[in-house]
C-alpha cells in the first residue's frame, strides 16, 4: 500500500476525523451511561461503600473501563449525584406535560424522595469531597426550589394550587418530611406525609 492510500474501512471526513472514531466515542459513552446507571442502583440499594468491581460487573464492563471513566470513587459518586439531580429537576416540566399540576406535584414529590434516598447513601463521600474542595458544591436546593416553583406556578394558573406559597417554603416542608422519616422503614408514612403537604397547597375550599 502506498503512502497516500488508506485502509478501505477508514473514510475522510470534512472535520478531519476518521470514520472509525465516532463509533468508538459512542461505545465509550454507552459504557459510561451503563456505569452510572449501575452505580445509581447500587447506591440506592446499599451505600457508597459498594465495591467498584461489583458496579463494573453490574454494568457489564471490566474494572479497567470503570477506572478510565471514573479514576476515583468520588468521581463516580459525583457523576451519579449530578445525573440524579438533573433527572429530578427536569422531571417537573415533563410531568406537567402529562398530568394536571396538583397530580404532577405529587408525582414529582415521589421522584424527589427517590433522589433523597440516593443522595443519602452517598453523603459521606460527597461531604468529604465538598469540604476538601475536590468537588464543587452543586446548587442543589436552588434547583429543587426552581422545579417546585414551576409546578406551583402552573397550579396557580389552573386554580388547583395556592398562589401565595413560596417555593422555598415547600422545599423546607419536604426536607422536614424526609428528615423525620430517615430512620423509618415505613414508606407508607412518607406517602401519607407527602399527601398532607399537597393538601396544604390546595386553595382554601377546594376538595
């Protein structure tokens, strides 16, 4: 083969990349997504002391692949936390597309409860990393409060949720629910308390 010839499976691209690079990047992206999903499941079921090789096995990849994407446990925990936070904050608008505001709020509270459960399992690693400055402290409460504000505003326009409630007050109420039930193994109690929060947000006289 002459110098100016290329193997038939490599194609020229206008941006200078070869045709073999995109599938590799897509494959790496899928592996990363599988690792984050496996870690989310593991941390929710147990805590962030779950062995990393177990997470790699659950994702269907080798431990070397895990370390290429996440060189430290902190890096993996940060990725899981960021993915969970993105999901819970963006789900508010998605639920409003499917449900009336008061029902969207109740469904979103369940999603937020799941986020808190995952976060709780990672707190030791997160707090250590935030305190040391190795990880940036995310604007979690601000983003959660903004999501609540989106649903409250929709409910106020529809007349099914109170218009005189500050979103941050609802955030505080929800955190109170989760903190008061942290030691319980009674999900039904959490559900009852969340129902009470939604009832408190209905306009006076509504059923």
